[in-house]
C-alpha cells in the first residue's frame, strides 16, 4: 500500500465527520517509549504554534479531507499494533477526539502527540498522550496550558525539546514544580536539532542523575527527517 494511497473524500459520506490530513504512513516510531517499533502515523493538518525548531511546517496548511471511516480503513490496511496521531497539532481539529476513540476501539495501542497548547479534555482514557511542554527558547512557552498537567494519566509521557542550558534549567524547575517524575510514565528530553548536541545533553542528564529518557529522533538519523517517515 502506498503511503499516500488516499481516495477522494466526500464530506457527506457515512456520518459526515471529517478530518484534514496531511499524510498517513507506516514507519518506525522515532521517539517516545515505543521508539523503533513499526507504527502507523496519522498526521493532521494545522497548528496554532510556530516553534522556532519546527520540523513539520509542511503540515501547517493544505492536506486532504477524509471521513473518520476512511482514516480508520486506511490505517487497518497496514495491520499495525501501534498508531500515532500527530500533527501539526492534532487537537486543533475537534474530530481528532472521535478518531482517537475509533482507533482504540479497533484494538491498536494509540498515542497522541500534542504541543501542550490545547486542552486534553475529552481524550480517550486508553490513549497514551505525549505532551510537549514548550521551553522558553521554543518561542512558544507562553502557550503552554498547565491545566493539562492534572489531566495526565500514569501511562502518559511529557516531552521537552531542549535548545540550550537555559531550557534545561527551566525543564528541571518544571519537573519539580509539577512533580512530573512519578506522575507520568516517562519524561523525554530531546536536543533541538542543530542547536544542541545529544552528547552535551546526555552529559547534563548524567551529571544531575535525572530520571529521564534521552531521545535522538530515530527518523532523522535513518531518513534525514524526510516526510513520510
């Protein structure tokens, strides 16, 4: 099956619920607790944030309209165990919520990658949420919705993209302020590509004995961050 084997969508099909999709593809998970595992990605179009290091600007606009049934059928064609709904910012589209539930109902382990500016209210309890808290050097720290923190479930994960030492120290403060270690399953730290080396961030983690997971974005290492991977 082609990664972009989309059929034309008609908003009047089925229940009329639709989503704007930038791409759907089958690849290896490049981040999070399931890194390296074969996963279907559903990338929704649109995002209210403009992080300085964004690597998915192509998902800000465009895309194609699909009914929920079409998305679920497309995903099923790859026969996956894991499905990640991402963006852009997937929660910017209201019908992301029923999509998440439909995918859970189909028996997949479903994860949601969200930028932290949209409410987690209504996200299916079965979904693993990866909440990206924006650091000061992202340019979007003011958009963090900290009301999401009490909504996090034990199986969820919190991610920080670290641009430099100031971001790292801010992250340490937030770990303590919100007691994130122990609240969620994983704390994920990523060095901002081209701004901070993975080796330097790794040494800071070791020096401070932080109970966090360093991640280096496998998709960038394997495929140079090409769309569709």
